C-alpha cells in the first residue's frame, strides 16, 4: 500500500484487501501467492494518470494497470505472480459511499475488488462481460463487508 494522498484512514482497509484477494483467488481457482500494489491518490493525480495513459481528461475512481497486459510478453521470474497496480482516488471513496448509500468501507473494498478483477483479466466493455464481472464482485465482497 502506497499512500500518495497522505490520507491515514486508508490503512484500515489493509486486512479487508487481503481477504478480498484471498477470496478472489479461491473463487477463481488461482492457486498462486499474488502480489500487487495499491496506490491511494488524490483526484488531481488520478486525473493526470487517466489523461496520460487513457487519453481521458477527467478524474475517475479507480484505475488498474495489469502487468499481464504488457504486450512485450517478457516476464521476469520474480514478477510471475505480480499482478500490477491499482490506483484508488481517496476522495471517490467518501463521495461514492454517500452517493450509493453504503459505508466508506464497502466503497473502498468495492474499488479495490473492481481494480483487482481488472488485474486478473476481467472487463466490462460489453453487457455480458459487465454482468459477469459485477456479479463476481458481489460474490467476493458480500462475504467480506456488508452493503
């Protein structure tokens, strides 16, 4: 966990994120010890990242960069189980929790789970894939944190 946003409240989610990763691996039958980075950033920083890497000129809630998506196909042995990076906008946690009527904990866990599934190859570009990914998010999250 990297706290670029200097928000001390994010550390409370570390155990939840570990449980979400373990639960996702169990449900998806992925039997490796994966590692990944979670970077908490400000809305301004995630806006910069979104613009630079996705050509989208606005802030967003979460962005994932999967190492497995790297087209170079060069995987160093020590990086075999490294999934990539998840950037989470700390202000989106509060704003979206309020908007969706659930706790900040649920929203922080949702954003992590959403980013994690992207790192594991899931996407929501078409209705079928969106349904699969969002159903999977609920299955993973509902056992970890209440809605």
